[in-house]
C-alpha cells in the first residue's frame, strides 16, 4: 500500500513538473515566434522604404531629361503629389516611422528626398509640426524637432488627461500630438479617463465609434487589444525619453 502511495506521489509530482515544463516551453516558443515575426516585419518595411527611396532618387535624376513641368518645380509638395513612391511610404503606417527617421539621419546633407521623407512621417503621424513650436525647414531640422516632439508626448498626454479643461478641449489637444500619442492615450483611458476615447479612436482610424463603446468592459477590452497593436510604437516613443 505504501509503495502504491509512493508511486502515486512520484507520478503526481513529475506530472506537475512535466506540465510546468511544457508551459514554459510553450511560452518560449511563442516569444520566439513573436520575435521572428517582428523581425520579419521590420526587414520587410525597411526593404520597402529603401526601394521607394531609391525609386524617388532615380525619378528626380531623370526629371530634367523627361521634359515635364515637374522638372521646373522646386516645391517638394509638387513631387509628393506626382510620385506614387511617396504614397507607398505613407501606406506603411506607424511601423515605418523609426526607419524613416533613420534614413533622414543617415543621408548626407538635407535635400529634397529628406524633405519628402519628413512630409511622409508627418502624414503618417497625423501631425503638422510647422504649426507648433517645432517648426522645421529641412530634413535635418525636422529630425531634431521630431525627436523633441516625441520626447514630450508621454508627459503632455498625462498633463492633458489630468487637466481641468473640457472634454472637447482635451481631445483636440491630444489629436495634435498625433499617432505617437496613441499608446499613452490608451494608458490614460485604462486609468479611468474615458473622456479621451474620441481622440484615441480618431487617431487610430478605427471603425469603432465612441458611441458604440458603451460599456466599461467593452472599452477596457478595446483598449487592451489596441495597446497590443501599438506596443512597438510606444517603445519607439519611450526610447526618446533618454535623449
């Protein structure tokens, strides 16, 4: 009888260890798959960015020979309207922002291509830094202003959320911070500032309208899912805090 009990206890103990081992291994595999997925996505985004930058540079070199009206223009706004490559960059969304910034910083000088990249970053982020304290006139000056803007976002988001301003004023101020503020707005909503929901929804461009998120549990569930979506964007902004 004692031998049977000993065998049972041994099996139970080792069963727990086996289950724990399987669970740990499962977590490790999941983490590895996520890491590989993120790495693949990053590589793909970088390739798309570099390909389109190269195509823009080729187009600019060929403009004088093409004899088009565009060749006579020095306005970057004319070029971004004409070049599908610019639209290709913008379509990459928020995940492209760190790489666009890197390309601006890595390029020699600060010419037309850098200016177009800066405009693409602003369009993706839904900001217009020229209307704020962070005005810029070249790719290099944009990069400096952009870094300063990102650095201020966490503190500004918290300040706006905790202010005594009206809900409408809060949401307007948050929208001016652009998409890099999304994960921090979500944090504030999670803390109880549900009045900030309209800004988050508009910046995300989600199909969920504020009026459809009627219950607290529904809002919290939506916030949790969106926080996962914007995890990399949050990490990108947080890195600027050390500058």
